[in-house]
C-alpha cells in the first residue's frame, strides 16, 4: 500500500468499528500473529524458538532493528545501554514525593514521562542516529525506574545494580539486592525472567502499542509516548490482568477453593465478574505464550521447591473452562497473563509489580513500533466518528435554561 497515496484521502466513507476489531491502523513488519491458529512470530522467528534459544536483549535488538544481532552488534548495543544506566538524582526526589500507597504503574508512567525533562535531546528525534541514542537511553534507564518503584514501595534504599552483569541479571539485582549482603544470582530466576520478558516483548497493535504509536504520531517524544503506553497497559482488561488473575486466584482460595462457583459467576450475564486471564481479542485458540508460560511455571515452582496451592486452582479453572460449552463456544482460552503471575510470585515479586514487569518486557516492542511508525513517516493518527448528538440549536441564555 502506498501510504503517501492514502494521505489526504479523507473524503471516503467513514467505517464505524468500535474497539477497532476489524480495522488495521498501519502496515507493520515486526510481529506476525494468527489468532485462529495460535501463531506468534517476531520478525519471522517463532515465539517458541525465541523463548528457548534467545535472550531478552537479543530479542529486543531483533524487534527494534529487524535482524538478530551478531555478537559484535549485541556487545555494542549492550555497552551503549549500560552507558546510559543512570538517572538524574532529581528523579529520586520525584519518586520520594509519591505516597507509599501509590500504584507502581502510576509511578512508572510519571517517572518515564519525567525523564524527558532530564534528557531534552531525546525529544525531537528525526534521524536514525538520534532515534538510536534515545532508544539506548530508555533501555538503560527504564529498568532502574522499574526496580526503584518496587524498592520505594517496600522501603528499600535505591540501588543502581552493577555494570558487570547481564541485562536481566542486573534487573534482578537492582530489584532485590539487600544493602547489607551480596545478592546471590539464581540461574533459574534469571532464565524464568528472561523467558517471561521475551514472551511479553511485542504483540502487534494491542491497546498500549496502538497508544504509543498514536501518541508518537504527533511527533511527541519517545519517552512520553512510552508513558502513554504504560498508562494504557495498566488497565485490568490489558496488562493489569496479571495482577487481577492472582488476586482472583487468591480470592478463590480464601473462599474455600470452589472453582465451580467462580465458573458459574463468570458465565452469569448479570454478574460483572469475568474469569481474569481468559479470552483474548485476537486469539481464538490457545495463546502460544500461555502454553510456554504454563510449562515454565511448573518448572520454576518445582526447581525452587515451591508448592503453591494457587497453581492447583489455576489448573482446575483451566481444565473446567476447556470442557465448558460457554468458554468453548466463545473460544475463551487462557491468555499470557493466566500463568505469568504464578511465576512472578514464586520469584518473590509483589503482586502490584506484575504489570510493571509486563511493561518492562513490552518496552522493546513499543520502541520498535514507535521507530517503525516514525521511519515510515506515518501521518498523525486521527480516527473519525459518527456524530449522534443534537442538530443545530440556538443558544439559550442562562436565565431561560
Ligand atoms: N470471562 C467470562 N466471559 C468472557 C470473558 C471472561 N474472561 N472474556 C470474554 N467473555 C465473554 C463476553 O462476556 C462475551 O460474551 P457474549 O458474547 O455472551 O456477550 C464474549 O465472551 C466475547 O467477549 P468480548 O468482551 O466481546 O471480547 P473482547 O475481544 O472485546 O475482549 C478481553 C477481550 C478484554 C481480553 C476479554 O476476553 C476479557 O475481559 N478477558 C479478561 C481480562 C484479561 O484476561 N485480559 C488480558 C488480555 S491479554 C493481554 O492484554 C495481555
């Protein structure tokens, strides 16, 4: 499609498609998704192979620049990111101003936006070089913000981690390092987090990614476009589902573990309750990421020697849903968030941080989509509407209303 030829063609018929269920907003060469067959590929590579064979930073490079990096390219990318793995001291003051009760997603969105003020050269970026510099900056700084939102909430002193560590190892260190002792890296946790981040890294034009693209389409800077995406991800129908799943599983456990009762609630059209972690706008088959995560959850829990009754409840719900005509007819299968919270919990990550971890994983996808949109010189995103309000009415003065 010649995007340029489409420009200015605003005289056509307006299609009404609430929720954009059948509307393509762009062309994209980043992520292929077949919801009927349950296929997900990043730049042509299957999610199964990437989750097994690649690491998160390689996948980030692949998504953003289109090819798997050579060792030399990967080393340079990592070194450039490390050189920006620091934030201005005043960011700490902004963090301090938040109450402890603040949700980490709100804090993360605000701090990501605030980074703009301290990195003015990352705002008006046009050339590929300027884009690259903004990208390595945010990849360096974002994990610090993620770790700090958690440390702040738990009253832990802020930590910068160590530049000698791998990207994901350093994230764990920054999150969990105790001020009085060394943090002992656990390969099981590094591997599990790496896999989770890869699985969340991109998912074509979902709610938060579309938000990033449309915000960036006004040529607002990368960091504020990402902050908009973080806000969109926060909602329980999107990234917030991983927190909601765990809270739901806890509530079922507290209530005696009666999964059938909650299945009935989910099917009752007079009850607003939905089975969190089930259903997807695009997948009408198993979410391939859920399959990988389910296996990983079993492995992580058994490797760590954790017995979690929540996992049994999750398995029970899944089994019942797969046999229930309501779920079968509507093609409601477990999605990526159904099992991810169980792994995060086993890793010692607090529940209110789950969606923040999703944002950390999605960061390269948002960046890749923003970069693609800018390089293709896409026009500003501006949907139309069908007006359903009053026709012309003469103004009524206040005493006559
Ligand atoms: N529990 C019970 N019923 C459900 C569920 C659910 N989790 N999800 C969908 N349904 C029902 C709807 O009530 C509707 O039934 P109806 O046809 O009788 O009216 C039908 O299935 C279709 O649902 P929609 O809401 O129209 O589907 P939509 O594509 O708009 O929504 C969504 C998809 C938001 C993911 C939805 O399935 C949902 O709310 N799931 C729970 C939240 C969740 O897990 N979100 C994470 C999504 S994945 C991600 O963002 C990473």
